[in-house]
C-alpha cells in the first residue's frame, strides 16, 4: 500500500468545522442570485426522500441555505430546462446534468451485474416495449407506461416498472423531473445534452472527479467521508486521491488522515452563520460519523422506529445556530399551525435560535401560527413557547 504524503497543514477542530460549514453554504452570504440551482451545483447532490412533514427533504436543502425561497420556485429550479437528473449517488439524488458523464462507472457496473433485485421474465421484450413507448409518447411515468405494481405489496413491481428502472440504472432512460412525486422517464438521448451523452470516461476518471467534487462540497474530509458522499468504496477513493488536487491536512482530534479543498484553505471562513432547521438527509449531516466528529452531535432518524421507542420524534430536525448543532425539533403541521411536537435543546442559549428557526419555518410553509408541545429539558418549555409567540407574532 502506498504511503500517504505528510500533511501540508494542521487545522484546529474549530477551523475544520467552519471550513465544512462554509463549503456547505451555511457560513457567509448566500448566493441568492444562483438560487436553488447554485446550491445544487455547490453540493453536487441533493438527496430525495418520500417523507414530507415540514416539506420534502430536497425542498428543505435550499431553504436551509437561502431562507424562505418559494417552494414552487425550488421545484421549478430542479425540474425545468433539463438542468438536473435523478440517479444513485449518496442515495436517490438530484444531480447537476453536467455530472452525467461521471456516473458512467456506476451505469457500467449495473449493466455488468445484469439485473436489479427484481428479475425480468423476458428482459429483452419488456425493455424494448418501454423504449418504444417512450420514443413514441414520452416522457411518461410508470403509471402512464402501464402501471407500476402487480397489486401486491409496494415491492411487487410490474414487469414494466422493473424494466424502466433497469433502463434508468443502465443509462438508456433518464429521470429529469418528478410529477406528483412520480418519476417521469424519458429517453436519455432526448433529455441529456448531446455533448454530455456518453460513457467515454473510464472508471478512474469518473471516481476521481466525484472524489474531487465531494472534497469541494465538504471543504475538509477523511477518506471515509469522501467515500460516503457519493457512496464509493474506500479503495476507490484511495486509488484516485492523489490526482484530485485535494491537499493532505491534519485535523485536531480527528485521528485520521484528512484532505482539504485548496479553495477552502485560501481564505479564512468568515461571515454570518445561518440559523435553521436541517433535514436529516441534508448533506451537512447525512453522514452520521462525520456529524459526530465535527459537531459532537449524535443524530438518528427515528421515522422507522416504533413510536414508543422514539427519543426525539418521528422527523427530528437538527437545529443549526452559531455554527453548532444545538438541538432538535420534531415538526408537524395541523392546518395552518406548525406544531413543534418535541424539542430537545442543549441549554438556555438555544431557546431563541430555536424560536427563530421555528418561526421562519412556519412562515415558509404558510402556517399562520406556531405552537410548542414537549420540550426537553422541561424547564425550557415556557421560555421557548414565549419566544416562539414573540418571534412569530412580534405584536
């Protein structure tokens, strides 16, 4: 195994945290002119998820960085002008269309495997039928193609659904928008710009680009961090790290080799910190070990935990304030009221930031009232409830 080069620079834990915050768009003035599309380009991937409590996760990501940008404007930015496509990155993610060539390695791997977890009875016939239909009538949802399910559980897919998802995996079909949360499929040759529609880059060039992009999006990262961002393997990162331009650094307390984006080291991170609620699928916190290492904050999504065993709530959203994660808010909507069903705060200093974040979120989703229910510690419930009332309705 090749020895790692010595670090060129040592960073304090605080410096690394602020570099990470700036790289992710939470420190300094937001680029409002670039808007949601600018956020997507900077992050390189925005995760999708079916859960919608306050809003869907891909809406929450630009909101957390830009403030109360219109929700319809967010959707329009993602899904218009063939600006982006959906594919497998950290998970199912929205990706900038210019990254299409860099996922050739993953499309090739899917083709080499030969099937998904679903196996087609007659793959050639089913895929040909989907392609013919899309050519004639596309873009179409799976329902419009003939139905997504056979009538059983959610995983009991129809042959058509299996075929179109296989074609999506392997790159003959692309999803460049969603309609009513359903993927809209189109022929890649029609939806991807001609100059990008190729699989010419070899696996090494693809992974080198994605590791460099992940490094820029995180600012400073370990090998495991870099691998997790686009769900690469550690050995894939190790094989290309020297060619990415990332700089070896040592970070206080990390205990692991790390690399930084040279642009992140060029100027000291300064500016205003964002106060906001974060989706648990936000790229600032989606990697739980990294979140613990940088912020000393342990977070787990409890949506799939039995209700009686939940500690912080169904969709507890980390509270970011002053560059730290200082609590959690589990939101719900009851008509025109945003309800903070459970709030957990680190201490009294987190009360006003929590009130600010709850009030802003309420206004963003069109709620005219905000209410607090359970708070831990309980001694902070009344101060938080009063702060929410005062912040949401300053009269």
